């Protein structure tokens, strides 16, 4: 900062020195005096210009601190969730809140402390709810304060006892926050729908995120009163933020995000289910939450090669999605660099404008004094 300020003031200082050693008329002496007297003002105005534009650049660097090609500083601080039934007993008050369509908040034991848990009843079957939760590529149009969301890798697993019946891992790049402060982070989702009716997540620690740490949990169960057409969902999240993140963002991520998360799932699940009912559709989904579609003749059998062909198509689609995500991330990194360069150009433009306006004001004052002396 001081170096830049000195560079901006150097032409003015040189101008004063040249005027001081020259043999000049009386009105130019006043010019030297006024210029010297206004040096503190120059420093003040230039300082404001430099600090304001430096803030712009520093905000860009803070918000864009995430890095797709660099590993996170650690491999986990917040204790991750385990999949499965949270086994929460609901009393009469909790049941009344849920029947009214509102979320019910409670606490679950975690290590030596507790975690906030939200329960919400949804007027839609479980397969519709899973469709919304797993639709990560469209979170930007559904989830509050989510600006971007895109899967960059998907790994299928064969569920076994050894891997706790893990079916799939989905890696997603997300950007959340507010218009003036966006935080980018990389999430690793673990899908356990078949056996545990759950999905958990942590950060993808092979990428550098703007969150210090984050982990979470969904548990989706058929509603006890109407299992065919209603769902009871459970949601919890644990977040650790860096010190530079403003308190209102921390509060939003740690408290309000609980009820907001279940609210958007309820809203869009019920909208989608209403569309299905209007069309007369009540078909059930596949185990991963995607709705069953007609993929060929009913008499087609796996040994005719359809299964292998389908697996190959899915593999190619995943590879194409991963490649597209990497290319998009590279383009984003290039865009960040360009924005910083543009912000730097604005900085010097503002400083130059301050100097020019100040010189113009001095010239106006001196010219006025010169005309007064001449007319006298």
C-alpha cells in the first residue's frame, strides 16, 4: 500500500521541487504553497482510492480462496455422521408441530455434545423426496442461498457389509452465500438408500474449500400414518467456518440452514408429486431415487447384452460429466485471474482520477489569483 501511494505522489512531489528551485512570478509561489498545503489531502484521497479498490481485490481473493487443484488443509475436524435411523421419539407436542406442516427441531447426541436435528413431514412419497435431494445439479434453482451446484465425479459401489452397504459416492462443487460474499466448497456424498435409507456427506478433502469443515446427514422414511404417499425426513448438519467469515454467514450456515434445508425439500417434493398425481402417475422409483422409465421391451433379458450396454453408457456419461466439470473449473479459475487484473486496472484509474481532479482544482485557484493580480 505505501509503495503504491508513494508512486502516486511522486509526480506531485517532483512538481513542487521544480517550482521551489525556479525563479517564478508571485502567483506561482502561491501555487507551490497551495500544493504543499494540500499534500495531506492528496494522501487522504489517494489512500481512500487505494484501500477501497484493494478491498475489492481482497474480497475476490477471499471469496475465491477455494481451489479445485489443491488439497484442503486437513482431512476432517467435524465428526462425520453415521447412516441409519436417528431413533428420535416424538411426543404429542412434536407430532402437533409436524401435523401443522412445520419443522420440528431437537437435539441428537454426538460424542460429548449434541447436534441440531430437524424433522419435517412431506406430502409426497419417499422416491419423490429422494429425487429432489439427489438432484445436485439443480440445487441452484431450488436451495436458498445456493448460486451454483454441479457434480464433478460419481463412483458406483457394490453394497456389502464391509463398506456398510454404500451404494454410491457423488462429488459435487457448490457455491453458496450472499450477493457480496459467495463461498465455494466441494462435497463428497455417500448414498445408503437401500439399506439405511440415508445419505451422509463430508467435504472432499482432496479439494480446497472456503469452509473449514462441513458434514451432514439425511434420513428419509415412509410416514407412519401414510407410508405410500407421505414422507418423514430428518436432517442435520455440522459446519466449521474460518475466522474471516462474517458472523451473520456463520449464523445462517449453522442455525437457519437447518429449517431452510427441509423447507425447500418439502416445497419442491410436494410440487413434483402434485404434477405426478395430476398426470395420473403413481409409479414407484428405482432404489436410487430416480423414477422408473421405459427403457425397452418388457421381454428384453440381461443376457441379450442390454445390461452391459446400459452400464457402458452410464460409464461414458459419468466420464463426460467429470471431464465437463474439470473444464468448467479451469475456465472459472481463468475468469478469476481476469477479474483481478480488471480490478487492479480500476484501482490505478481511480488514483489517476483523484490526482487529475486535485491538479485541476489547484490550477483553477491559481488562475483565479493570477487574474486578480493582473486586473489590479
